[in-house]
C-alpha cells in the first residue's frame, strides 16, 4: 500500500512536465454517459471536439447508445473543461471505443491545476473513485503520462502512481 505522502509527491511533481492520466478498466457506455453528464455540471465546457475536429457539445448529453454509435470505429471525443473552485481546476476527458467496442476513457490533468489548499489524498482518491463509480468500471489507474502504457500494466516502469487496488477501492 502506498503512503499518502508518496502519492501526494507523485501527483504534485511539476518538475517532470508530464500530465497525469486516470484510466479505467471495465465500464460501459451507460457509465460514459453518466460520467460526461457529471463533467458537464462540474466543469463548464471550454472546448469539445471529435476525431474530425467537429464540435461535440451535443454529444456530451447524448444517450449511451448515441455515444457508442457516434464513436464507433476510430472516433473519439475530447472534452476540455475548467472551473474556478474545484480540487482540479482544468481537466480533459478522452472517450473512444476499444477494439471490442467497450469504452476507453482517459481523464487528464496537469499537476499545476490541482488546488494545493483543497488537496488531501483521501479527497483526491474519493474524486477518482467517484469517476470510477459513475463509469461503472472495475478499477482505476492514476499514472504519469506514457503513450506506450497498456491497460493493467503496473510494472516498475509503467508510470502508475497508484490503482484502486493499492488503496482498497474496488
């Protein structure tokens, strides 16, 4: 089990210049619809587009089936939102289909957008676990940005900071 201080240091380490990604194992399109609805309420849209650059604000309130159909194949949705008073001030959400048709969801933020005054490891974990719950996912992975990372890899060089298993949330 990772210590709070270790998690906090890895989440806040600005010196590496990398964003932090949160990925999920499992989940379904109904969960994606619920997650996007939550983000719409918590983070007003700064911008949103699909793989062709088209505005996707209408998709943010789409049903699970509408999302699945719209993003079928190589499609994806990129949502960028910000808020003045939350734990994370600026956030991005990427949604697309996996090869098997299930949803891929990645939530991305930079350490400098975390409010240090509000931060507690318990509060941060609770927020990420809330996203997992909305998505109806089995597990989450909080990690350093790493384009070659594969879902589930928690090896020494994976860049994973912690998972829901590490902190007893599953």
